C-alpha cells in the first residue's frame, strides 16, 4: 500500500504556467507523488554518479515493493500448477490465479472474470484476436487502423489482411507534427459497412495524444465493425471502463502498469469470446480429447493452453491494488500535468520540434521531440551520463515517422513516481547536450 503522505510542504516558485504548477502540488496530499518514490526500490540508485531520473515509462514502468512482495510470496508459499491439482498448494495457486483474474476484471469494469484472458502482453493479445478474426474475413472486407498505431497493433492486422484477402485502410493523422490527432472527419468516408474490424490505440506511444475511444467504439458499432483497443499506454494511467467505452476487445500489458513482465490481458465481451476460435491448442483448454479430435472449454480457459503464467498474474493483481490505492483519477491528473509542464519547458529549447498535441491539448504521460542537428540516439546516450533515462528511436512507429519526415525522436515519458524537479533535470541535461553539439 502507498505510504501515508507527510505534511504539506511549501513548493518552490518556478517560472512556469501557475496552473500546471498547482496541478502538481495542490490538493490534500501535496507531497504524495514525491512520497510514492519510496515504494519503488529501483529508483534509489545513482547512474554515472547522478541520481536516477527514469523517464522511459512508456517502454516499461517500475515495480513497487507491494508487487515484488506478491511475486516472492507466491513462489515461497503457493507455487504450483493450477486447475488440475487436488493438493493444498495447487488449490491455493488456483485460488490466487483466479482471484487475480477477478481483480483485473474489476480494474477495468468487465462484466465477468470470464472476459479476462491472460496473455504474455499487448502484442500477444492483439495477435490472438487478429489471427482468430482473420478466419471470418473475406475479400472485400476492410480492416481499419490508424496512422499512429504501434507495430503491435499494425503488423498483426497486415497479416490478417494477407491471410483473408481483406483490405487494410488507415485513419490519417492531422498536422505536420500530428498535432491535430486523428482526422475524425475522415471516418465518415472510411467507416462503411465493409469495415469488419476497427483497431486503434487509446493513447499514442509516440504522440501522447488521447484518442476519443468511446466515440470510436460507438462509430464502429454503428456499421457492425468490431472495435479493438490497444490500451498499452492508457492502462494504469487513469480510469479504464470497458463497458462505458463500449469496447469489444481491449489489449494491454502488465509491465506498463507496475506489474511484472511477461503477463498481459485480452478483454473480450463474453458473447464474442464464445464465438472466437482458439489461436493456440493443447493441455488445459480442452474438455475431452480422443484420437479423432477435441472439444474446447469455454472462455477464458479455451484461450489459455498449457501452464499459465500464474505468479505474474498474481502480481498483476497486486499492481491493480496498488494503483487503485493511489487513485487512478489522481494518477491521470498527475501524468497530464507533468506532460504539460514538460511540453512547456521543452518548448523553450532552441531548434526543438515537438510532436503531438500543442499546449493545452489532450496529452497524457509523454512528450516526443526532435532536433534537426542532434540524433535521438546521441541525446539518450548523453542524457544517460546525467542519470536521465530516455528512449530514442522510432518507437515501433516507423510508418508514422516516415509520414512526419523523421527517422527517430527522443521520448520522455512519466508515471506516478516522477516529479516536477526531474523535468528540470531533463531540461538542464538537454541544454548541456545542445551546447556540446553547438546547437544551443
């Protein structure tokens, strides 16, 4: 559980938008976000003699002590295979595994735990849907994606289109820096009854923009298309209610929401899962088997062949507890305030190109930027000398990068343990780097 915040302290005055500053320091627990850092053991280290400033949360988030303890406790006390054992350890492990499924269902407001399928992560979740749905598609059908999709919500649909003869089309992004987000007006022409699947990201891992996913789900449903949401960047960064969104499928990873690596989730509406063929077969997902064939179990078991990742599922449940204890609406406000503050301060750097929503736009958790004369890989290498962990590259968004005339950007991404002061460290590091390369 998060520690009780210390008494409110007086914030340091900063020459920034006062509204952004107050969003970070105001409220009944003014120092709560600084205090949260104590829950994350990995943050208490130096890198190259400097305190670690971890700004690569869009790639993976760190794990609080509560999640680490849940993982260790399972291995020390309950480790066993699930569902088929009658001894004490197996029954405890089964209870813990299914308890984690129920916890994740509550976390996203699924109607029933049977709508939660455990996978290795977002990528496997999308592939499961894409390969299974591909069998129902025909030439003339359309799969609709967007130009801002991560490769993991693009390549599986390319493969589905090739396998089925369906056509793959894209909702464009608006603006030279994609500052306008998705071209929603283009949906009027693109979203026709020929569209059978509409796959889109909730929050872009490169642009940071928040897409209107409830509207996108509604418009998909109006033409009879399935909606598939990539929630990798939104899960754990704010409330996510799959029923309120009207989503058919939602994919996300545990490691981006303070959970372990190697565990993810595919949410699917039960009525759809009952019709979906399994993508992988073997032990654990069958009712009966003979030499002629097999009969599948109902969801979710039919999609979890073999020994599941029990320990990491249990720890994912602990991550849900941790984030709900912090308060997901509060997390969203914190992330948005940090991203807005970073955007404002980075805007003052000479020669910077910032992608995604402009100041005041709907942005959560990250800022991507580029300099004409300094490559992103040089920036992240030099920033590491200052203890600042950034991500440089195409961020698994190569088609979007080409559209924007870029090969790479530098990305700073924020989470519950990041602070306003760390943005100051980032900006100071970038100024040093620009001076070194003669771009200051």
